[in-house]
C-alpha cells in the first residue's frame, strides 16, 4: 500500500469517472457545461501526471491541449451557443435520473468485468486505467442516448472522447500523432456540430432531436 | 486512570458536548447570515427549561408515545458512547462494531417514527413516512461504506479500523475518498440538515424531523431534542474516527494520552461544526422529492468505492 504514483493516477482517473456521473445527474444545461469543463481539467491533470511518472514529455502537450481546448475553449463556446439559442433553462431527459444512474453503475460494472480478465497479467496501473476509460466511454454513450437536446448530446460525445484520451495516456508508448489526430477530429466535430445546431434550429424551431425522427419517417 | 472510569467519562463527554456542537452550528450560521444569534450555551438552557416544564400528552396517545423518547435517546446515546472518540481502547470497545452502530441508530429512528404515527395526526404521519423514506435510502448507502472499509481492512470493528488507519500509511485510496463523501451525504440526511430538511423551522410542509416530534412537550421533547443533538455528534465522531483518527489515544489509554485525545477531539468537533455551518448557509433546501436523488448519489459513490476496491486489488 501507499504507492504514490499509482494512487494519484487512480485518484485522478476516478475523479474523471465521478464527473461523468455528474454529467448524467445534472439537469440544467449550464451545469452540464460547467461539469464538462471540470472533467476536462481533471483529464488534463491525469495526463500531466502520466507524463511525470512515465517521463514522457509529449504527454504534457496532450495535457495542455486538454486544458486549453476542452476545459476552457469548448465549454465557453458551447455556453455562447446556448445563450444565443436561448436554451439555457432546462435539460429534459428521456429516462429519469434514477434509471440512468442505475444503468451507469451497470455499465461501470460491465467494463470492470470485461477489462479485468483480459489484462490480469499487466500492471495494476494500466489495468484500472483501462477499466476507468472504458467506463467513461460507455457513460458518454449513455449520455448521448438519454438526452434529447443536441447540445447535451454533443457534451456526451466530448466526454466519451475524454475517456479515449484517458486510455491513451495510461498506456505507455502511445505516439503523439494519435492523440493529436483525436484532438483535431474532435475540434472539427465540434465546429460541425456548432453549425448544425443553428441549421436544426432554423428548420425545426427546436433542438429537441425527437422532432427529427418524424422527419426521417421513423414515426408515422 | 482505569478503563471503567474512562468509559464513564466518554458517556458523559458525548452527552455534555452534543448541545455545544449544535449551539456552535447555530451560532456560526447566524453570524454567517449577518445575525447575532443565540449564545453557545443556549441549547443547554433550552434542554434544562424543557426538563422543568410540564409534559402535555395528547388524549389518544398510547404508552408508546411516552416510551419512545427515552428509547430513542438511550439508543443514540449508547451508540455515540461506543464510537472511539478520544481513546481507541475502552472497556466497551469490543462491541463497538459498525453494523451494531447502524442497528442502534435504526432502533432510535424506529421508535421515533412509531411515536410520530401513534398520535394519529396528519403531520406526524407525514413526518414518519418521509423519515422512513430517507432512512430506506440512507441505510444502504451507509452499509456500502461499511463494506468498503470491511473489504479494505478486513474488519467492521471501529477501534481496529481507527487503529489501523492511524498507524499504517494506507496512501491515497480512492475508495476511502468516495466512502467519505458518501458518508457525509448520509450524515446530512440522517441528521435532517439543510439540503434534506431544515432543522430551524416548525412551520413548513416539507419538514421531516420536526413533523414527527411536533406533539411532544416538556421532558419528552427534551429527550427528543437531546437525541437529535447526540445524533449529530455521533455522526461527526464516526466520520472523525473512520477518516481522521489521528490524535486519539492508541492502545491502552493513559491519563496524559487521554487528555491529548480529548483536546484533539474537541478541535475536530469545532472544525466539523464550522464546516457544516458554512455548507448549510451556502446551499438551499431541496424539494422533498429530490432527496431520493441526493441519497442515490451517496449510494452510487459507495458502490463505486466497492467496485474500485476490486479493480485495484484484482478480483
């Protein structure tokens, strides 16, 4: 016991996961954006800590990207969009908060059960980093399923991507190119989403994606 | 000093400090909201005044109504006195088990909820049903925290847990951190503090604790009030014992180490009272129907704590 590098990595990773649950729990759209910013901050801290204990300076760049873009720029930009669209009041959920939480815990259990047998030879650090990262990815997917509003779905997508970065920094020897391209694609996705928000809004007068279903002919 | 004397001292100490802690929280809250507030000794005066007053009992009250305050108070007082506060080993410490503690707290609540129903007034019934709802959500969360500790340390005995955490460097355990947050949420709900219930009001439809004891007066009310003060102290002591056991007299207590232990313990209580008051002034009371979600968070954190214990140890 008392193994500091492992404990701090574990602590930061778990904080990111707990904040994923916070995203599922929070109903107000501005609260969701704030939690997302804090989560990205913890992700940056986790990446910086990995850079420190793995002696891999390029991970500092990952940390800096996470901190600048995901913790500051994207939340602020989403905030502006939300205010311009005047939807900063509420978030409606398809499922209630209780069932969502139960589903979330089930997903965490699932990812632990999945990851542990696969990686039982590897060191503890990689093992629970992978379990945490997979849980965060699944919780991001769950958030995209349970929310109807386009903005919160995008936040779900971004938090899913936080899980991917957490997995990438936890494994020693991941090249910087991969992380850069992930970060870049998220940036592009964000811009496209931003444009789409306004288009959806113009056409349907709402950001509730359920109105798209009748348009696609899923519901008669 | 011999062991029996120290155990007796512990019984008296929790009883004497409990109204002081409540007074401190009230005073700090008053100061933080820009009021002067009653003095620290006001809860003591209130209790003495209530003890002197005549007890008025409703016509259709059964023996249960008169019996419940004493049972509630005794169960909680015993539970508070069992927790290692200033010394790790006392004569009664072999029975200071976490699960026994939960059972004693549950016994107190059971008596109080029955008394609320006994009179047959609408308010008492509402209070009891809400209290039981809160309890049904808080207890699983508390048990999960206990499981976390039991899995990590291999025991549910409070003196052993405190001794282990105070002497061994367990490092920065995520599970312990999650368990601490979960236990704090449970403590807030159990003590009917602000986001769940407002302890300072008698006249709200959303009240829980006050609704149950609305019909009590005189010495019965004094017992109920003292019980809730002791309960607040109990949870603070429990959190201090489980997550910050430093400073308590380890092993067989001597007079000197017990004195240091008492001083440190009072310091912890003051700190906890100030933090609680700060938290309560910075947050608004939530709707009764959101309490379930609030407590579900505690349950969730407890569950995550257990899961991550498995992850870090390997299944």
